[in-house]
C-alpha cells in the first residue's frame, strides 16, 4: 500500500511538473509526425529482435491515429494502437486479435523534439504507470514502451519494449 501512494505521488509530481505540463499538447502534431510507412526492429529487453513494419494512419482532422505493427512481441500476429482525442485526454485502444482489447487514457506531452504519453493501467495484470515515448532518431523515431509497476518499490520506469521506426521509402 505504501508503494502505491509513493507511486501516486511520483505520478502527480510528473504530471504537475512545470517543465512537463508546459509541453501538454493535442493529438494533431503527434498524428502528423507518425503518419506514414515505417520499417524497423522491435524487441523486449533480453528478448528476440524482430523485423517489423509499422503503418501510421491519421484521420483527416488529425484527431485519430492508428499505428499498425506487423508483428507482436509475444506472437506472430499484428497489433493495432488506436489513439483518439477527446475531453482533454488521449484514449488508446490496443488490440492484437488474440488478447481482449485494452483501452487506456493518456495525457500527451511535447518532450523536446519528441512526444510522450503518460497514463495508468494494467500490464500483465499488474497496476502500472505507463509511458509511451517517441524520440527522434535520424529520420525516424525510437518508440519506447515503459512501465513502472505500482506493486513494487521501483522509482523509475523500465523498458517493456522498444520499436525503431525508420522511413520505409
């Protein structure tokens, strides 16, 4: 229980930090940056590296973005990340055709020249703070999926999976 409150305080501090909260943005800039065809590699820490293709599709009003990843980290099927804007937050629905669909809510931030989404949810049936970061890497992006489990005494996020996104053309 103490760890839960410690993480809640940390999460609140991150959300209320002037340097981070000043960068809170809406979805259109993120949508435009990630739209397109990407090639790269994906891996979990100490896991097998897999070649992936990622297709980013942006709606006409740039308030919805789908990222379809050709291969999931745990099985050979594709996965889709559907980000949509509404009521001051980003709703993410994740589906892979095997597991039940997951819906989470995030806040989107501009972080230097990249993007970061912060939210809370369950990862492997454990409560966690979740951070999806997109950092510029050459002409593409490094997409890190990070978690901080609320049921253990870690003060930092750990990488759950990383995907390198390089322009396909």
